């Protein structure tokens, strides 16, 4: 493997060069950005001395020791600082490095990080003789994941982070890039092509799940109900609802249902579902914003156009029309915001209340899946139904919305 020596790279309209003390002011300004503070490990608050220590201390020290290759990413024509990109670690024995990047808020929307990442990887493969570049990001950092996909990385799974963000979670995505994965500069000079380009389903969902989970609204005879994320104040009512004999009869809930189960569902399961971008968990809240049930939309891991839905209504809220109205709002959101083609519903044969709610929304029962799901140590027959995008959502036409 070649020595790691400071170099300049010009590619795709960018100049990548080693940091110098004159960059401190721009770095300090960029690192006031909430997204950089949230998703990277820069100190918070980020002070001028932190920027000076980075550009004049830790960055040149990484080059000198051969443990990293941090670049300032600049506009090749004007020299303006646009971001940061480089190898944050280099493993000489494995001939492997890890890439890290951020884009200054004034330079976003121009594929700066994609172009810079490709340029760094190309240099690392060609001049350093690396065999692999890896990428890691906290689960939920959909902007970083989209950059990695556009740069050519294969996102291969999750792992527990060795250095969790002090203000974030402990789970991370990991991906890798091999020389043969890297697009040639002349095939996608802007860094916006491929299956993850603007307008793609991947990009559309990254934009949805990269923002806070929305609150949905629906109108009932009692007034307006809300669908929002579960909160700490819902725990006691959630435990009571999930201990109800009806719920235990038809749903695969833990039995006995403990407060720890509600805490896991509220604080970890909900956050990971949204963070991974594979669905959403909602509490059905009555007009006084009290817990009335739950509803979950889960994306199909094998078919991005398909999701399934499940729901529970608390005993005190049954028979008030909350379930079909809430189901309509969630389905309308999934079909429009997530561009779903099909939402599936399943319920044990005999669960007439669940079937009535689904049919009121427009689901068509397509048949019975014999022993279709496991339940309490055995398997049970289930009804299977679906709502297609072209079917339309029936109650959703009257009062469903988002915020």
C-alpha cells in the first residue's frame, strides 16, 4: 500500500485539498448547522477553537500519521468551501478505509457529497491501493445513506455503533464500496444518476423518513382524532388495552403484557421503525389527545410497493368509528407519501370487528391463508385483503390530513 501523502484532487467541478488554518472560519460557520451537529460527532456547542483545532491540528496530524485523509471540499472554480470529505480511518493491513462527509448548508442540493465521495474513493483505490471503502451512519440518517447509495456503496446491514452519538441512537447502517462498484466520472458527472437519483422511490422515501414523523388527522362523530407517535404518557393506557382479553384473543401480543413491553414499543420499536425507513407506528388519540389505540404500517422488505397494516383499539374507544377513520388516514398517507401500490391487511378468521373496519375503508378481502400466521405456539387461518392505490380510500375522502 502506498504512503498516505497530502494531495489535491480535481474532479466533477470540485477541488479536494488538505485543510489549512484559513478554513477555520468557514468550518465554524458550517458546524452551527443543526443537521451537522445531530448526525456527526462534532462538539456542541461548536466553538471557534474547535474549528481551529480541527483544521490546524487533528486534520494535518491524520495525514502525518497515515491514519486518515481529510479533505476540504471546495468549488474548483471559485475556491469556496462546500463541505468535508475524506477517509476518517485507514487500515493498512486490510487495505481498507472508512469514508466520512458533511456538506455545508449553503452548498446542499448540488450533489457535493456524492461527487466528493466518488473522487476520494477513486483516489484511494488508484493511489493508495485500497481494496475497500466502508461507510457507516446512525440508523435514521437518511441523507447520508442516500449519498452512499448514489456514490455506489452497497448498504449491507446494521451493526451496533462503536461510538454512538451522544444525542442519538446506538444502531448504525454499514455499507461497502469496491473498485468495481464505482461509477466512471463520465457516466454520471453530476452524481445524480442511477436508481437512487432525484425523483426515484429511494430518494422520495429518504425525504419522508429523513424528517420527523407526521401527525395525521381524521374527523369522527366525536370530533377530530390524531395519529401521532406514542409518548410516555400513553404507557398506562397502552398496558391496559394490551391486557384486554379481546386483544389477547386476536393479536400476538406478549401475555402477560408488561409495562416493559409498552416501554419497548413506545421508545425503541417506534424509533427504529421510522429510523430504518421501513414503516411508521402511530397512536390513535381521541379528540382530547388521550390514547385510544395503535396503528402500524410496515413496508415489505422484498417489494417496495407493498406494505401491511395492523391495529388495536382500546376497549373504551370501540364502536366510535375511530378505527376506520384512523385506518383511512394512515392508508391515504402511505399511498401518497410513500407511493405504495398495495396495502395488505390480515386478521384471524372470525375477527369480524377488524374485518368490518378494513372493508369500510375499501379493503377487498381476497381469501383465506390457511395457517397463515403463528399464534400462541400454533398457527391460525387468516383472512387476507388489500387496498390498491387505484381503489381509493373511502372515509379518507372526508377529513383526513397531515401536519
